[in-house]
C-alpha cells in the first residue's frame, strides 16, 4: 500500500506538534512555532507535508519555498538563520521490521519528491537532516549529490568525574583554576540572547565574516517555545556580561547552538570551558544523553571542541539541480540576490525537480 502525501492544515498546529512528539528523529525546530518563525525570518513559504498510510501518519517533512526571479527553490531548513538540522523525519513505528521500515521511508521520500515536483517545481532543492539519517541510497539512486559533513557529540551518560577526566589537560586545568569564577556563570534570560549574539557578530566582523542570524529570531523562539528549550548561559564578572552560549534542549540532547566566542577581556583561562562544563553538568542533572557541539567542519574550531573528547558524528548534505541553477542557488546562499535575478532573467529553463536531503554548513 502506498503512502499518501498531504499538505497539513496550519490551523491544526497542535496536532502537528503531537505528530512531532511521536518522532524520536524530530528536533526542536520541527515544532510548529519554530517552523513559523523560520518561514518569517527567511521570507519563505512554509509547506508542512505529512505522509499517511491509510489514516495513520508515518512521516513529516517541513519544506520552505523560496523564489528569486524565475528561480524556484526548496529548502529545509531555510538558509541564513542558523538552524543546524531539519528535513524529513519518520514517526516511531514500534517493533516494525527494518526491511518494512526501510520500504516505508523510501515510499515517503518518493511521495514527497512527487509532491514537490507537482506543487512547487523547484529547480534546486537542499535539505539538512540530523545524524539519525544515515541511509542515503534513495537520494543517490535519484541522481543527487551526497557529501558528508561532521559534528561532535559529547556523551553525558558517563558520570561527571569520568567525563571530566576524559577532557584534555588544558580543559581540566581551566575548569580547576576557574573555580573562583564559576559563581559568575548562570542561566540567563531573554535580554542576554542579544548580548551573546552581539558578541558573536563583533567577533565575526573582526575576521571579515558575515553573521546572519537575526537576534529577534532567537528571541522569538525563546518567547514562543516551551520553557527550557532555548537556554542562554552567561558568564558575568562584577555584574557585567562577558560571554555566553545559547543552548537548545530537546529530547535527550543539548545543542551548543550560538555563542562561546572569545571574550574581549583575558581572565588567564578560557572562560568558555567553564560555560561548557556548567552546561554539561546541568544536562546530566536533567537526564540528557548527549551534548551536540553543532559542527566539526572547521579545523580551527575543532581544536577547541575536540578537547572535550567528543565522538565524531557524520551527517550528509545532498543537493540536486543542474549546474547553472545550482550556481544561482549558491549565489543566493551567499546573499547575492541581484545576481540571482540577473541570471534567472537570462536563463528561464525549466528543470526537473528532485527531493534532496542533506546539509549546508556555513
């Protein structure tokens, strides 16, 4: 029996979140309010796809339609707002045999592919999913380009002392020598989000890089999502803000989402080690199983993250589209909108669409 793909009625947002809660693959960003804000801050149109087998939901796929000139694209998540993972997820199916689950997942993906082709007709599609999605054969068979990407996960089930002793010597020394500063670390509030992101933006600009995540987007998530899912941790000295990290908490995972840049004042130790250690300890107290450091693709940043003895985890970026249109899409992702419109006026070719699942790590 085939799977029927239906666009979900956004007026039934509570039912959508009920479906999200039934998927161990889903993330904080799959929740309706998070999706609504993603669409708003990316100037995109949100499509909520649900796959039904008879009347039973089996899969979810939020897609963001973005148009520039004649170029139609589909993203999940949308670019430029810092969302690490999204894409299609399957609802938990109990003790279903792996062969049957694989067939169900492939039918769901194929059905979403057909839906996108009929209702959007994207010339370029780009999706980024979490590390649970390791079987890329469906997309390779469909002619997609698959590239591995990486993140780091810290195991929070080991016990506090065992975990600490697994850290590098420098991290352990910073945590030991920073005991007098620990009292300045706390879980902050809404206003601290802006302070953290301002520090990140300034650090990026010092390196001639662009930081695109809108602070209001993060604050809207803080306001609208269940309490405790968006958690700004801050370090203050003499009452003044020094550094911070915006952490996400969902399911059994903490995500080191935004922040953790080097503060302007030198305390003789890396105060971000103190922040990360506090976050990990709180996570262990809350029963979290892992701390996702969100990215392991930058060699310089990896030197910092690797001192926590994390596990290297692979995820995948998958794209589909003819080379000229893919070039235009990458111009868009580089915020060269006028270039896209110029190229699109010069090339109005309609290209076949395919569903793409993967990741773009900026």
